[in-house]
């Protein structure tokens, strides 16, 4: 079976972008691949979260993953911080990662712009830690959204650099994976970029939103003023709505609105009403299941413990090989 790794930062509730960029693929992959999925709690430390919030976020994220359809019996589901081998590999890879290349990473440059008061070394070496997450299991497929493409390219570079330096193909080169043709990018509801945890709350649909809140957010989604000129390209706000609709609505409904758009009889209010109802039908069962699961802390703890054992067994083998190649295995 091919090895798969992916993680989600424990920084808040899961949103639709996380679901359609990552989790939907996790669920499809769990049958046929050897999957390692984890809560990236170390990655979330770059912003110094309150310890109580962090713990709550980790359990909630776990509950939401399971509620979405992940089966802890089929995959290793664990917290990053329970696998110290990741930190060790991170240290080793840091020796092969150059300041210049790390400073050029667009996500790092964004952070420098957005939080100039907290440009810590963890932020700079974020892609190295992420590479360690992946390479520690020698994964070849990494289900992620479009925003992670660049990080995957760095993981391939580090893998190759290590292999070349130490003269053995220890690490395969991992690729960003999606079951469709392209990596997914779910837009925000206000037409300003991708859906994300930190941006405008009203423009992000969370898997924890109530039915009323989902309706309110969708109905407030930005549309353009009136129909476009015949033959003009579809405005981005409208193509965004179609993208969301394709994700949760029946194909027939999408086709009808597409047709209405083409012959300029579309009413965006109607389209949003339909989208809101389909969104509620999609999110409500996940929300309810996650809320119930979250109460069962002993169950979630057990999952984390089992997951950590599976992940450490795999990671330990990689580290043993890496240490031997580097020459730091003194007792063997
Ligand atoms: P994070 O926590 O920001 O997001 C988790 C996953 O959700 C995807 N995603 C999206 N996909 C489509 N449209 C969107 N609007 C959208 N927003 C988020 C992300 O692409 C990601 O797949 N660095 C990673 C976490 C990470 C990781 C890893 C991932 C750490 N180590 C190793 C894979 C392998 C991150 O910050 O994702």
C-alpha cells in the first residue's frame, strides 16, 4: 500500500476549505492506502496559543475528523507532538535547509507582513517541520489544498538533498494529492481569496456553524450587481458560488442555475437559498456527531494513544536509517 501523510493545524474549528481540500481525500484514501493523519499541534505553536485552548482544539479537531468519516481503526490518527521522531528529523533536515530559501517562501513573507512583532524561528522553519512530518513515514502522497503546494515542493527538495548527500534513496519525493485533476481552493464568501480560519468570520463556513448561522452567511455572500454582459467572463464572486454549490448540491440543481446564468435569468437570491439549504444538510450531521464525540474524552484519548503508537513505530524505522546514514548511530 502506498503511504499517505497529512495534517491540520489545531488553530480553531474546521471549515469547508479544510473539508474539501483535505478531509474529503482522507476519507477516500483510508481504504486503499496506508494513512497517517495528524493534528499539527506543534505547527500551531508559532502563534503561542493559550494551553487550555490548545488542548481543547486538539480534541475538537480529532472529533471533527472522525465525525467527517475518518475511521481510527483504518488510519493512524495522532497528535504531532506525540511523535518525537518528527522533531528529531526536523533537526536533521534543518541542517540541509538554507536561510535564503526559507525566507523566500510566500507563506513566510505573508507572516512577516501580517505579524511583524512575532517573526520567530519556528515560523521561518515551518516548511522544514512540515517536511519532517511527511518524510518521517516516507510518504509519497500528501492530500492537501492548493495553498500547500509550495510546501510540498520544499519537502521534495529536502528529500532529494538528503538522499544526494548521504548516497541512498531513503526518502521518496512526496506529491500534493487530490482525487480530482487539480488541487482544491475553496473561496471565502466575501470574494477576497481563499476560505481560512483567521480571516473574516462571516466569510468562512465552519463545520461547527449552526443552521441559522450557515443560512445567514450564505445569504450574505457577495454576488455582483446584476447579470454580466453576454459573453463576458463569469465574475469571480459568481464562479465562487458555483464552486461551493458543486461541492454540496445535487448536480441537477447546479446545472439548472448554470443554465439560468447562461440565459441571464438567474436570480442570485434563489441560488443562495438553495445553496444555504444544501449547505445546512451537509454540515449539520457532521456538527452534531462531532459535538457528541467531543464529550467522550476517554475515547478520544485512546485514539490518540493508539495513533501515536502506530506513527512512532513507522517513524522509528526511518530515524534509525537516517541516523545510520549520517553516522550518528554509535552503539550499533
Ligand atoms: P491548515 O491547517 O492551514 O489546513 C489544513 C488543510 O486544509 C487545506 N485548506 C484548504 N483547501 C482548500 N481550500 C481552502 N480554502 C483551504 N484552507 C485550508 C490545506 O491545504 C490543508 O490541506 N501546513 C499545513 C498543516 C501541515 C501539513 C503537514 C499538511 C503540517 N504538516 C504535513 C500536510 C502534510 C497547514 O497549515 O494546513
